[in-house]
């Protein structure tokens, strides 16, 4: 189940308000989509990236399990095919490119969950299609900066909103944190856990699902903290090629 931050209809519309409105982290993904026939945004959330791509004339499919987030995405009024389903249930879409931004790759805290997500992405891609995702580097220990001072926004229809973030626990590769929202006197809490996988673990998991890693680079907006991995799905088998 998605965390309340994305699934609670009171919180999902607030997500973008506490992000950088320019979203410099998304520009590199827009550049990667140039020339792609169909792009799949896995874990599209409120649809910021999918909408930006659609406005550029890209054929986009946005998939997310959280109905509240997709409600915000659909309200953008762009030509995107929105699918309410988890990555593991993705259908065959013949996509040229699948993107997974933000913390999406890390919400899969079990090996089985991550493997099922990769299987879904592989199914959605055309043979030889590209899969690009970002993931935080465990060695950077960025979670040590997750407890932050309160942030404040005035929200139409809600009033004054305060958001507080705090680190809860670090156990092995699992990092848990809490976001607390004060919605003009109504307190709503969302607790989340992310899994930090190192690069060898990621490469092995991709290989098991038939992906070939083509490139590993730094996230331009977060150098040293996040990696961007590009892999290709298995190519189509030629007639007579053994299975």
C-alpha cells in the first residue's frame, strides 16, 4: 500500500507545494526522453514529469498505485494515459523508455517486491527498451539530514500548513522517517521506509530480470548523493535462437 503522503487525499495535493517548483531534478529525464516513441513514468505520483513530457508532445503512460496522487495528476489536463496499479502489475506497453524518479526505486523494501517491480518494467518495455532510474547512495548517509526545521505554506481551501520531517530509525539497509502535517489545526502523519541498495546489489537484481546495465552516473542535482542507472531490457530473440 502507498504511504499516506501519496494515498491520503488530504496530503497528496500538498506534495508539490513542498518541492522546488522548478524541479531541476527532472530536466535530465526530459532530455533522455527526446526521440522516444512511448515513455512510461513508473510511480508517477502527482504527474509532474509525465505532464512535462506530454506538453513536449511525447506519448506518455503514467502508472502509480495511489488513487489520491493520480487524482492530482489527472487534474493537470494533459494527454497522458494514467494507470492506477503498482509496478509489479504493469502490462505490456511496448514502451521505448521507462523512467523511475524520486525515491520510487527505494520504496520496494523486500527483494521479492523489487524483483516483481523489475519484472513489471521489463514486461512494459519493448525488447531492447531503456530503463532509467535514480537511487540514493548508502555510503552518502544522506538520511542524517532528514530531520528538518518546519516548513510552512498557505494553501487555498486548507489554510496554513506546517510540515515537519524527522528520521525515525536506521536498521541495516532500511531507513524510516516520519512526515507530520498540521493542516490548520488537523494533524496528519505519514511514516515511510526506504531501502538503500548498493550498486552491486542493483546490478545483480537487474541482470536476473534480463536487463543489461549500460551506464551509471551521478544525479546532476545531487552529485555524490544519488546515482542514475540506465539499463536495457533483453532484446527480441531471433527465429531459431534457443530460449
